[in-house]
C-alpha cells in the first residue's frame, strides 16, 4: 500500500482509503476519488505539484498534499485496462 504521490507516471492503482477529513474529504469524494476506484498517474508538473491522474474515465489534477492522503494498492497496467472497460 502506497499513496498516489508515490506512483510513477503510467503506474496504476486502486484506491483503498482516504485519510483526509472534513470539507476537503467531501471535495475529493465528489471528484470521484472513492475506495475501489481505479486510477492511473499520467504525469507530474515540472516542480512536482500538481499531479494529473485518470480516474473513472476523465483526467483530474490534484495537489501533491492531497495525493499524500489517498492510499492506493498498486496494480498492473493490464488489470487497470480490464477494469476501465
């Protein structure tokens, strides 16, 4: 188990939990980042913040501080592609 910010570009994972509380947690969930969702890290900005992920078929940019609070299980690219169908 790692956090989203520890993934390398083109690595995939499935969200296990979100350790953020309060209004920020609600915002993250409203964006579709929920336990069980499959994600792929597309790229990071030149200085590392923000990062771009693909989740539920759309691209989303989130802050590195938020990514540190989202725990994922790394999966293979083939597992991600099967789940994205």
